[in-house]
């Protein structure tokens, strides 16, 4: 309920566009045998449920902002979303391959993407990567950053 109330309060002041990271936020971040097997990652069902509830608020648009290593993994992530979080509209899924971005870091890819978003809405990023969150917070004060732990009640 905490996340819902937090976003509801923000949305009462401004229209919001929420960018949600996938790995570690709505899908388990498996560093074991098959870390890039996106089709079989365990869904973090409570986080997904909390985001789905928020997606039904007026003035809130939810989007995915995720990075993968190879172009071929983009489709795997979309298949996973279709199966586990279909409320993320296809046009709101921003899954970017490092291979198509000259192997930039996830921090740089996400920063470049967010700074190029043209919107009157308040941008909010939910991520589990402290490096990404810290960089965006320090350099783009107009973007609200939330640690994935904010999803947990």
C-alpha cells in the first residue's frame, strides 16, 4: 500500500510517467547458471501486483525501461512481459540492447533514454541499480528516482 499511496500522492500534483526496470524489480535477478535466460526468470509477483494497481490510477502511465546484452533478448523480455505483466502496453516497453548501443553501460543507456523523453509529465524511475539511481539523481533533478524497495510494504 505504501507504493500505491506514494504514487497516488505524486499523481495528485502532476501527471506521471513511471519507468520500471525489469531485472531485479519485477523479475528475479538470477546470477546463477543462466543469468540471461529471460524467458524463465521468476516473476516478483507482489511487485508486479503493486505496479499493476498503480497503473490503474488516473494520471499515471507505466512503462518498462530495461537493458539487455543482445538484440535477440529483446523479444525474450517481451514474451516474459506478455506472460507475467501484460498490463505494460507494447508501445510502453523500452527494452534496449547494449549491442545496439555500442556496449554502453546500463547507467549510460538509461540516462540517455530518460534525458531524451519529451513529456510534460513528471518522470519517475524505479530501479534496483544504485549506480543508475545515484547518477540520475545527481545529474537530472527533474527526474524522481525510487529504489525498488519502495515497492515492498
